[in-house]
C-alpha cells in the first residue's frame, strides 16, 4: 500500500524532484502507518492482496469472454422472430464465503447480458434470466468457481 500511495503522490505532482520524492515518501509512510494502526492494514494483508492480483486478471479476462458470448446469445435470441422468449426467476445458494466474493458474483451476473441479479440475501441469490437458456447451470457455474479461486478457496 505504501508504494501505491507513493505512486499516487508522484502522479498527482506531475514531476520528479528530490524534494517531491522525499516529501512523498515521508507522507506515504505516515499515512500507511496511520492506516496500519487504525484501519487494519498490514504488510501481511497487503501481501495476501498482491498474491490475488494474477487470479483477478484471469477472472477479468474470463468475464469479458462471458459477456461477449452472452451478448451474442442475446442478439440471436432477439433476432429469432420465430422463437418465444421465456423469462424466468431463478434462485440458488452460493458457496462463496466472503461478502466481496458475493458482490463480485452479483455484479458479474448483472454485467452478463440476459441476466440480472435481483436480490441477494446472505447465501441466496435471485436472478432474472431473459430466457431459460441463460439460467441453465447458474447454480454451480464456472463463474462461482473462478471467484472462489480468486478469494482464496479451492475450486468446487
């Protein structure tokens, strides 16, 4: 976190001088010390976060692929004039343990065309799907497994 604070300091200053660098290092150090003491930050926690960054980027690439694939399926559904659309509400329990993981799952479902997360209550998700095709396999999806891998759990 110290390095992030220092980088923001340098970026906001727009130039590099010894005075700016020393002042930024001192202020970043003091701010990090404050965050450590009063906000629960620590080098251990920062390291745990840093180890998750590659998994986060792998998930982001996966999510963009899912959004693209779902957008194509939604377009095909819209342009299929002879097919009757069957919207439905699906509820399922998630295996995700952290609030951050549940939030990422809810937002990922909503970002994917054809589905919207309507409600989340503890482990129970309520999702509106544009068609039955979009709700198939949502209970035990690869999306949940990938989020579990990022949050530190094992894939189910």
